[in-house]
C-alpha cells in the first residue's frame, strides 16, 4: 500500500497547480472587465498604428513598425548587414524620437540592439500603460501570472505521470494487479489535462497582448498587404521590401 503515498502526493500536486490556474484566470478576467468598463466608451474607438502593433505583437512589434516607417520615408537607413543609420535626426513622434535616442550621437548602431532598446523605451512603456488603462491590453502582471500557472499545471501533469509509473513499477506490492493502481493515478492526471484543455480554450486570450476587448478591435481592422497596418498586425514577414525585411531579420532569434 506504499503506492498510496504516491497517489496522495500526485493528487496534492494536481490540485494545487489547477487551483492556482483557476485563481489566476479569474483575477485576469476581473481585471479586464474592470478596466474595460463599457460605460466609459473606451472600447468604441479606432486604434492607432502603434496601438495596433502593440496589441498584435507587443513592444517588439511597435519597434518593428517604427523602424519600417522611418526606413520607408528615407529618414532611417536599414542595411541588410544589420546596421541602422540616422538620415533625419528629427523624430515625428515619441516612438521615432525613442529610436533616434537609442541609436545615440554617433548616428549608427546595430539593428538588433536598437530594436531591443526601442521596445524597452519609455515611449512603448507609456503606450502599454494607456492601453491597459483603456482595458484593451492585458496587464503584464496578469499575463505573466496566468502563463506561469499554465506552466505549473503542465509540470504537474508530468509529475503525476512519473509518480504513477513509479507506483506501478515499484516492487513489493503483494501481487496487486497493475491496472487498478494505474487507474487511480488517471484521476489527478485527467484533472491536470482537463485544466490545460480548458485553459487553451478559455484562458488563452489572456496570455496574449490584447485583452478580449482589444482583440475585438483588432478583428475589425481592414485587411491589407504591404502597408504599415499589415506590418503592425502580422510583423516583419508582411514587409514588402526585401531589403528592409532582411535588415530587420538580421540577428533576430526565431
């Protein structure tokens, strides 16, 4: 009967991880509803290009859109070798000024660190705060909490399976059949797998940058190819200029 201890441990691991996931999902949903109160009319508006980029792909996408916009207007030169050079040192908005500031006084830097610096800049941070306050973006804390809870449930499923295997294979079980023991361990295993399946359907939107309200606005955007809006929605792969696409792809981790 020593295998019962393994079963108790498996049930405890599954119960704690699934409970944490449920609590994180409820808090994320409550936070989104509180921020996106329809009485304030914050959802009934058009998204700017930078807002679209953030809700579609986060800070990195905003940096990409800014670099593509500046390169297309010939105010920033993006070389396929991975270098960015300032042509016009006057930025037209906070995002462009952030990019120029990240390049530095020399007027030239590598594209990969420039993209990272622009994504982490104050302009992108302020944009994120505005979108969170409007209920269109998921707060960073809620996003990381839910994602961490999902990872914990996945780990719990592996632990339950491992404990079940050990219990089935362990010697000295007085000739008890393997099937009943394995069946007992399917209960906590089914609990973890069911939570993961539900999370995939119900909680998955909260792990993205856009809240459900933000996703509805993204879904209402016009479809297009080759323009800045398509870059904001789809990323660098939507850039129609091969030279710019190669420059932004230089040093990128995929």
